[in-house]
C-alpha cells in the first residue's frame, strides 16, 4: 500500500472510531424521525407515502401531495441513508409493519444514528484530503480534527439531521473541486465532483441554486484539462443522481424544483421568505445566542484568509472565491427566512456551508499559529469548550429545559450556558428534567441520561449489552488512538500534494 493510501486509511479509521464513540445512538430530532419513518415505510411496503396521517407523534409535519397521499416533507438523502437500518430493524421486529412505521424499532434508530455518524466521518476524511493539498499530513490531520471538535458539526453528527449530510457532502465537493483545479487525477475528480454535488443537494435541496452553478464554474476554469468524454460522464452522473430528488419533489408538490418544505403549509409559517436579510445575517453570524461565531470563535480567523488573499495560491483563491460566493448567496436565502433561527445547536441552517468557512479558517489559523501561538491556542480552546457539552449531553433537552435558550433573538448566550449547566449537572449525577411535552416523544426517544452516548446506553440494557459496549468501546478507542498516532508519526515534510 502506498504511503498516501496508508495515511488516508488511518485518517478514515480514526474518524470512524471518533464519531462512533460520540454517537448518541438516538434519532435526536423530529425531522430525522420523520425521515426514518419514511425509510421504514419504504422498507416494509415499497412506498414513500401513506394514505392518511395516522396517529404518529410527528404526523403534523407530513404534507399532502397532489395525489392526495401524505409524504414526509424533507429531502430524500437521509431517507436513503437510513434505509438499510430501517430494513434490518423492520425485518427483525416482532411488531406489525404499521406499528414499526409509527414507532421505528430501536435497532433501526440506532443503525440510522450510526449511519449518520459514519457520514460525518466521511466528511471529515474529505476535509483532511482537502487540507492535505495545501499542508503536510500532520498539519492537515490536526486541522481536520479541529473541524468537528471546535464547531457545531459534532452536535449534528449526534442528532441525525439532514443538514449533516449536506455538510459532509460539501466537504467532498470542496475536495474534488480542489483536486480538479490542482490537476490531481482531474478526470476522476471531475466525475466525483458531479457525484458529490448531486448527493449534497439530495440532503439539502436548498443548496441546488448555489452549489451546482459553483461546480460548473470549476469545470469552466479547468476546461483545458477535462476531456469531452469526462465532461459528458460528469453531466450524466449528476443528472442520474439528482433525478430521485427531482422526482420526489414532483410527486409531493407537482414541481421538480419545488421541495415539500416549500409547500403552502411551510411557506405560510417558519419557512416563509418574509424576514429581514440584515436581521437574519446578524442573527446567523453575530447574535449573542445563536450565531456561528459565538458557537465557534475560531472561525473568526477565516477573515485572515481574506486579508491575506494575495498570499494564497491561484487555485486556493479560485476555490474560496467560487464557493465563498455560493455560500454567501445561500446564507442570504437563509437570512431571508422568517425562522432563520430554527431550533438547533447554534445556526443549524448554516451547517451545509460550514466546510467553506472552515477552509478559510484553516488558512487563517495556520498563519495565526506562526504569528501568535497563544492567540491560536486560546481561540481553539475556547471553541472546543463551547463545543464540548453538545458532544456528551442531550443538548436538545438541555435547551428546552433552560429559559430563553431557544430564543434566537435573546441578548445573552443562554444556549451555551444551558449546555454547560447540563454537563455540570451530569457530572454531579443529576438527570436533566424532561418537559411533559417531550416525555413520550417516540421518535426522538428523549432521554435525560448522562452521558448521552450510544455505548453507555447499550451497556445499561443488559449484561450482553455491557459486554458488547465494553468490547466495542475499548476497541474503537484503541484503534482510534493507534490510527492517530500512525498519522502523526509521519514526517511533516511529506508532501501529500504530489502523491
């Protein structure tokens, strides 16, 4: 095995172990619960719709299509990702199929949660490969580890929201775009760019007006190194993979480019584009209780990349300019929404463009490390401290239990305080209070247990669960440390860019 492929393998194994250890094993959001319901429905009946709403806890979120049947409102990417777990859980369940749809089996929930954790690992792996095009393996690996540990990414890797899929696939989009620009296997990278772009849109169709045009600009810039055959194959790959999203939209709304979250029942409420863009931008990036820079102060150094624009290579400038413009346009759309501050750990709607911001942050952080190590370390540690509670506590429950924590316009960082108070309470052996309206939420399986980890929950189930959790946890921990050590032993002088 070549040195490059050996490094890649160890990095991927590390992130798989990392996210496995921090997985909640729960479907920690109502949106994800509806998507799992749709996956189970598809597994047991071959259908993605139902004739009536039924009596499930999340049925009010399903939309009625022109064919008078009801569909879950979100995009198809998470439904497909969860399908293997849904099928396996339904196959092994003793309950009737209809009951499994309304209340997905525990095995399906755990499997779907772990599938999302694996997808997060893949996104971080792509981020490593992207950073390794500019820096040696050791630096790229450290930066890639900071991606989940200093940002809101880890919270959503534990919650199974489809914004996670958008984020992970955007890492792939950035990596393959950079590879095309740097002539790293440009033809294969071009096809993979088309693939990741289409799949990213299948998780968050709201990316479709911005990311595919940006990818087309990359193709245009690199046209001299991409053959006609590769261009056609890339176009065919994108068309084939975007087709399920278009078909799903058409069935639910009557238009291939109108997702169900843009149906009347949503546009007359939280998703209405009736907000103030300036207020939304302030809230998403600077507000005291819900902004991106509050939840990850280290991202502020992304501005250094702009200030030192001329020091970047032409390919780096092209990548940041093209996808920076797409990310900003996407942020304008979110800022215009009436409910730009929709519930989540920080500004969840910005998660799909987080990789773009983090790429600029990586450039700024490397410069800051050389200019002032104490400042770089301080920013990183503060961001890690803000992130820590969401990695081990049920942050959803912590927020609902803390006054004003879910208020996007609050004047103080209540949600960060709620996370830390939950962490401190958990360390003291105190359970989080469960609000009456969440106590019987079958989809989220709301829990006040601490720590909110899949392995801990498995260990509490039975003696066999304890044995499996002990073996699995110890194995993942040792394998993760061994993989990280292998990467860090590689000389920083090894230039992966030419591998």
